[in-house]
C-alpha cells in the first residue's frame, strides 16, 4: 500500500480505540450505522442513547468534543435540506411559532438530522482513530473488491498531487494579472479545468506505465497483514451490539 499518508481527520493517539485493527473498526461502524438507520424515528430516546454511546467512544479514544463538532460541519447541506422538509411536505399540518408546518415533514426532518448526524459522527470517529493506509488495509482485509481498494488508494496518494497542480496553475494565472470577477472570466477557468484534466490523464498514463515496468500485474502487494483476535473483535463490536439492544427496545416499546 505504500507509506502512510496522514490527513486532517486523523488525530494521532495511543488509546485503546486507536490500537484496534482497522477492519474491526470498519465493521463496527458499518454495523452501528445500519442499526441506527433501522431504528424507528418515533423512538427519540433511542437516538439520545446512541449519542451517549458515541460520546463514550470519543472519550475512550481521547477525541475532543471540539474536534468532533468541527468535522460535523460537513453535513450542513443535509441540515439545510431537513429544515425545508416541514415547509414543502404534504399531509397533516400543525402550527409552530405561527408557522404552518407539515407533521410528516417534521418527522422526516428529525429522521434525517438524527440518523445523519449519528452516522457522520461515527464516520468521523473512525477517521480520527485510523490512518488512511490502515483503512485501506482494513478494507482489503474485509474482502472489498481489490479494484475498488486500488482506486481509493490512488485517489488518496495522488489527491495532493492534483491539488498542487491546481495551485501552480492559479499562481501562473495571477502572475499574469488574471482575477476572476464575473461570467466573462468563466472561459479562462473552463480552459484551466480542461488543461488540468489533460495533465492528470497524462500523469496517470505515465504512472501506469511505470508500475507495469516494475512488475504490476493488477494487484497491489500487501506489505503487512493485519489480523484481529477474538478479544479485539469483541471489543470493537461492543458499540454496534449495544446499539442493537437499544434498537430492539425502540421497536418493542
């Protein structure tokens, strides 16, 4: 997989959560999200318990609340969509602060906000406690199609290369006195985007030829095999199992 690649979502630490094998954490987060999505939206207390479970994991992983909350801003577009639901949804309506809102829309907004926020928070915790390279190894260990793992690996590896190319092109434009101020400058930006695509495509071809010349045969070598014992699996699955108990109670009560 190559050398490690740190990213802004990762928070270095030596907590018990950091020490778990990556594939156990990926499986635990996936199972937790499935349980949360399966919970009836009317069991509002259940989502509060899910939040408590995630808070306990964050405390165990020593991830500060501020770090987690800042990363949750990624769901702002979904929040905006949820806010609109009570106004545009059909069906029975109710008065809230002088506004006529749809009852189904209110429940739909709550459903999106609660489940979406918990899912994003669980994903942020996974990224905060697992390096990118370890995530790729975990996906490979979980038997994800090798082609998808390789695509993700190259996206991570060369994302910074493309970003740096964009930065150099922007500096070149600005050094020639160009500043985008309106629609009449969109043509220049479109040509820059086309040039960036061609450069990226050509770079990809050169990288592929270099890999073939070094013996690449369609699969990346695994440098180290990450395994997990029964205790580590039990430790990782404590979160989704606890959430499953809450979900079942939500359906029965």
